C-alpha cells in the first residue's frame, strides 16, 4: 500500500475508533515519537498509549492533508484535532469535559505498507490555554 493510502487508512480507522484496524496498520516494532515526550517502540507500547489517550480524550481529526515522498517511504499529514478532555491526565490541567480545536501534524515512515514510525507534533501551550481557562 502506498504511503498516502496507508496514512489515510490510519486516520480513517482512528476517526472511526476502530482500534483493531488502526493497530493492524502498524509494524510490530513501530517507533512512536510522542509530542514533547519520549519515544516508545513496539505495538504493545502503542496500544497502552492509545488506551490511556482514549480514556482521557475523545478526538476526531478533520481537514486532513496527506503528503508523501516520491518513493512512498515517508509521509506527512497536517490536520485539525477536534477534541474533548474527558479525564485528567497527570501533570495537565483538570478535566471537566472542555472542548478544544488544535492544529497538528505528523511525520511517518512507511515500510511494507505499514507505519514503521510516527512522530506527532502540536502546540501543547495552545492546548493548555484552551482547556486550562
């Protein structure tokens, strides 16, 4: 599967909250660079991360624009996160159902039609300003 198709399927599964299809698009040794955080390696770590995220946040991505390298090995996406903060995340403001709209992006490495690396980026200070007020 070419990079653009893989990335589109990844975000389509995310928006449907179809976690099994979402995880099927990941390499077993996927590298996940967390925005302003660390690096996790492996599908099991990614599953744990997403379970935590899905407890604390309800998000849908819109205005998705996907780009890829000519060889199909790398890609990027720009999108808008439309979310609701459901449960307080450690070290962050208290959650009480606040909504937020946040521009974001991600960089991908694609191998064998699956996501081998994803690096997410967004402005954490913007998010805090939206939910912390």
